[in-house]
């Protein structure tokens, strides 16, 4: 009787251990994947083109500009997982996508912010520029959802 209870107890503990480890592994994959996506997603927007290219080179991510000042550029249709496809306005990265990674694109502002607006909300972050039509410096918080962009000048 005592031996049966001991074996049952060992198997119960092993079962609980493996269940715990499986759940921990799933949680780690979700958390690690989300952290990787957040790291890539929010680290290029707001950088100048040269800064973004340098950062991509450091991280060994292929990088290309696919839209420049509102004009779609001719690009190849080859698929390179992890390649950064950037949209640049006035020399600053305003949006990008990572090939093979869904959900990293920021919606385009489509002229929602006028060139004369010096302080604006881009749908996620607060931005400022020193001269009308010049590059903007923005906060870099992560946003799960984007709101309508608006000019904050009074």
C-alpha cells in the first residue's frame, strides 16, 4: 500500500512538473516573440535615413526605402525575411514593415498633418519640428492601436 502511494505521488509530481514546464515554454515563446517584435517595430520610426541604415547594418537587417516623400519607389519582388522596407518623408523614417513579420506597419498619415504644423500627434506619439516642412522628432512609445493624427499647434 505504501509503495503504491509513493509511486503515485512521484508520477503526480512529474506530471505537474512537465505541465508547468510546457506552460512556461509557451509563455516564454509568446513573450520573447512580442519583445522581438516590439524591439524591431519601434526602433526605426523617427530616425533619419542615415541613422536607420546604420542601425539596420549594425543589426544585420537588410534595409531598403520603398516609399520616398509619398512616392512609391520601384522595388524588386524578391522576398527576404527580416528585410526592413521603410517609408521616408523629408529624410526621416515615418513607417516601415519587416518582411515575414505581420503587424509592424504604422498607417500612413496621408497628408493629415500640414507642412506648417510644428507640433503634432502622429496617431501614436507626440512630434515636434523646428521648421515648417522639416523633419520631426517624436516620442517613441509602443502603440497597440493607432488613433487619428492631428496638429497640436494652437
